């Protein structure tokens, strides 16, 4: 962009004060949304906390009700027993007292109560489950206790308090003992301990507080709240508590709780000393429920600190979201300004671009003409390449045909020579009149003819994977026919074939015809190597190696030169003179071994060379069929 274009664009972009008022309005809206979001967040989390506290309250009340219900009928059941009636009728009987004490001790252990005891109408205790302990109630007078007064009036008594004798908190159940005339002769009382109930409340996120009808806390998950009243301690309340000696002289105090309604949920605010921290007051979301049967009120308190933290996190998330939105708005405004600047620059650049297009159109026309010439040249070259490719395909077909013809000639020569020897022998045997042996030779000739047919069939299918089924082949049975085929070649060269095959050699997984072809090729190759040498022994050995069988054919010839060791399995590669071989024997052998899933290798010995063929052994079922 030149200086004149820059001067035309800049005035349109400079508008002082154009974006100030929208920015102020956006900030005011963001502040209002943030304030409203904070109110809604605190209200949501406080109400959710109250719902959680209410759920915990229901579970706590149900657990307390079920625990008390276990002992509610115990006084009545004990009072109906004959032993209790007898002692109530004759309280001075020492034997009955002792028997009752023992029985009450057993029952107290069975129901897992704190105490079970029998009280006369004047309030004197005459039998107690803990009569032997230092806190025995025997002889104590409890006529002032409300549960004794209620039972003497014919009802069932309930009372919570601290034992005046044991000093242990407990809940008392009582029932009257009546004689046959319906007169109340005694009162049975059962006391259960409450420490285990408080222990089950500790260690979770809720605080539990249970108050008596006067509002005094007698059960609490926080020990510092015990014997504190959540109501003002008026003289009337103190007098009623003192008359029943509920707390056995334990001094009572007020729990300075401030009841609030914060964010739609009831809240108890405790001072720092009772909230567990010295710094500031603590707020608890409260859920309360009365237990009319017991005369209790159960309060479940949930610490609001975690809820406030969640609400603050939600507000912080909202603030972060608003910040991201504001940042996005600022970026959008900046991008609009940049887009306007780019539009002005593009208008200026359009004219420059049109001028350059005209100049380059002529250049493109010249380049197009050059490309057309190059395309014509490449098409001519492609036609020549296709013609050359067709010629190469034809040459390849002819080469494959020649290789197959040479392979057929190489593989049939050996069985054909053996058949010639058997025919000559048969003629001599016929002249001698040995017709049986002549027929055996003719049978061998027929087997060799079948072998040549199999070889021809194999070579016809050399271009594709063989389809003969591989099975278990016993090597020992195959060596006799192999020895017959190579006998003429061994005799003509003066070579000696030594066999080292153990009787327990497992059968091989292969095809018999092609495996015999491998053996014949390796033996004749060894015969060629030892021909004219001083040591003309050829050793064929076989050994089982794990799940495979290794067949080794060793000669005592000159060995394989290192320079050609890598090429001896290539088609048409031979070290023999002109007319002595086509170089296909080892190539065909290697292909057959690979078809069987085996391996073939060659190494030099001292003296001679050794060819090793490793083939898989037949499976158990195949081997069993071969043995059968």
C-alpha cells in the first residue's frame, strides 16, 4: 500500500469516543449478572444443603426410634414373669431376692441393656442386675423419678437422665407389676446407655443434637454442647428439671445459638468458642424433627462452610465466563475494525491486481503453448514404453516355457535311465527263464513311468501353488525306491551311498513323490561332486530335532566355493561343463522344500559339502495312520 492509499483509509477508522458508552453499559450489565448469579448460587447450595440435612435427619430419627423400640417392651415382659410376681409379693424373702438378682443379670447381658431393676411402690429398689457392683441400685429410693411415678399410675414410663447412683447417662423404660387383683405391687425399670449412640454419630459431616422437652441438649455428637440449652433457662424450666433430678446436679448453661434464615434455609449460628474455632462465628444449616413418643427433638446440623465454598466457586466460574465473554466481545470489535481496514486495503489492491492480471495473461499464453508441446512428447514416450512392455511380457513367457521344458528334461532323465536299466535286466532274466524276477523288473519300470507322469504333472503346475495334499511320509520306506532310481548313477561313478536313519524316526509331513524327487536330486548332485575323487562315499542321515526332522546329505568332494554359495539354488546356475547339466536340480529342490514348509541350506565340510533339509514332523493323528 502506498502513502496516498494510507491517507485515504485512516480517516474512516479514526472516530474518537465511538466505543466508550457501549463498554460502560456492558460492564454494568456484567456486574448486575454477577450479583444476581451470586444470590442464586448461594440460595441453590443452601437449599440443597438443607435437603441433605433433612435426609440425614430422617435416617437419624429412624435409627433412634428403632433402637428405643428394642427395649420398650422389655419391662413389661420382665414384669409378667412369676419370679418377679413372687418377689413383689414377698420382698423380704432373701432367697427370692438372690435368685431374682442372678436372673436379672443374665437377662441384662442377653438384651445388652445398662441396668434392669425392680422397685417397690415406696420407691425402694429390691433387685438389680448389677447387685454386686459398686454402683448397685439395691436399697436406693427412686420414688422421685418420673418413670417410677408414671408406672405407679398404671402406665409405661419413659425418662432420660443421669443416674444418681452410677452418674452414667441413660434412657429409662418402666412398666408396672400387677397382682391377680389388678393392684400395682412393683415397678420394673430398664436403663439403656446412650454413649454408643453418640459414638455412631461422630466422624461424619453432620452434627447431631438431641434436646429434652425443656430444650437442653442431652445427646450430641459434639461433647462441648452437652447440658447446654438452646432455649433461655427460665426459673420455671430449671425448677422442672431439678424436681426430676434429670441431670443429677450437673450444672446447666445456655447454648448461645442465633437462629437465622439465610438464602432460604434455616441456620444456627454458634459463637467461636462452641464452633470449634477462635476467630469467628460459624453457621450450620439446621433440620429439626420432634419424637413425640420419647419427648425429644432431634436436630441435624450441616456445616455451611463447604456450601459457601461451592457457591463462591460457582460465582467465580460465572465471573470467569463473563470475563471470557467480555474478552471475546473486545476481540470481535477489534476484528470488525481490522475487517474494515482490510476492506479499504482490498479496494485499493483490486485495481493493482487487475493490472497485473493483464500483464500475466500474455505470459500464461506462452507457457500454455510450451506445455502442449511437452504433453505431445510425453504421449509419444508413453506409447513407446507400452510397446516395450508388451515385448518384455512375451520374452518372459518364452523364458518361462524354456525353463519348464528344461526342468522336464532334467527331472525325467534320471527315472528314464533307471527304467532303461530295469528293461535291460528284464531281457536278460527272460532269456535265463527267470520270469518271476523279470516281472519284478517290469513292475519297477511301471513305477518309474508313474513317477515320470507325476513329475510332468508337477512341472505343469509349477507356476501355481501345488494342490497335492500333504500327509505323513515314512522316510525309511521311501529310501528303498530312491536307492533303486539312483543305483545306475552310483554304479557308473563308483560312488557308495551310506544310510544312517534310525528305526524310530518320526514320519515327515510332505508329499511322497516330491520328497523322493528332493532325495534323488540331492544324491545325484553328491554323486557329481565325488566323481573322480579318492573318497566317493555319500552319507544320508536323518535325525529328529524337536518337532522337526533334519535330513543331511554329505559328500567328500571339493565343496562349494564361497564365491558361488549364495547362487547355487538359482535356476540355470551350474558349475558343470557344457551338456553336463541345466542347473535346475537344486532350484527345483529348494522350491519343493519351501512348499512343504521346510528349509534347505548348504555348508562346506572337511572335506566335501553337506546339504541339510529340515521338514516338519507329522502330527499325532497323521503319524498314527502311517504306522497303521
